[in-house]
C-alpha cells in the first residue's frame, strides 16, 4: 500500500509541476540607441595565404625572412605551413598549373643533399637552405627567384581531417581563391 501511495503522490506532484497558467502581459518595447562611429580596421583571424618570392644568397645566409604585417595576427596555437613552387605544367586546355610541395623538401644534387626548410613564430617565417656541402656551389635555378606559399591556419579551423600536403585542399578549407592570394616580392 505504501508503494501505491508514493506512486500516486509522485504522479500528483508531476501533474501540478507540469501545469502552466495563463500567459502574462507583453513587456514594453525598448528604444534603439544612436549608432556609434565606425571603429578601426580589425585584424585577420580567418586564415591567410601569401606568396613570397625571394633569392637565397650568401649575404642573407641562404635564408628568406618574411615578417607578418600588422593586419595579420598569428597566435601561438595557429599552424603555419609553407609550400614551395616546385614546377609549372599545363592542363588539357593549355593553361599553366602550379605544382606546390609542402616543405621541408629535399633534393639530391651532384654536390650532395639540399634541403629547403622553414621555421616560424607568430611574428615571422624564416625559409632557409640546409646542405651537406658548400651552398655557394648551387646553381641559380636552386636559389634565384624562388616562390613560396605561406598558409596560416587558425587553431579553430584545424579541427577534423585536412590534407595539409595539398595546398588546394588547404585553400578550399580556408575559403580562399587563387585571386585572393597576396603576392610579395622580397629583396
């Protein structure tokens, strides 16, 4: 009998708790305030892709240094990827197609092994050459007017599976088209 009383008590309690009364009166409408002045331009936190072109020389210690402009904020948790323009080919329509390779990249030369590598902070990217031979023996094709694509992926956007070896996949993930890639030539 006690179990039936507890069950009926719980049922009655649920019945009263779930009941609603009539809706109350509508509240007063607020008023719009005055529009404020436009603020200063913000920073880009959506990701960015930049092409840089530079030459490796003895004077720059066989490195190309790129400092991020003030309009791009890179956080310590962001991912910075660098791709090297490896070659250019043609598609079936005769249009040129860039072939990009994710760095680091190693080449086997007559002199020995040459590696294009990079490091970065949230202020800059440094692209440099490493080898097991004297870099001054390199041909101009290995050092002059080299093109690199820097992709900045905000930490929030790197969730899930992303093929970072494919620059087109990365750009698609960031929502950036080829026309939106900023081009910078370094001296």
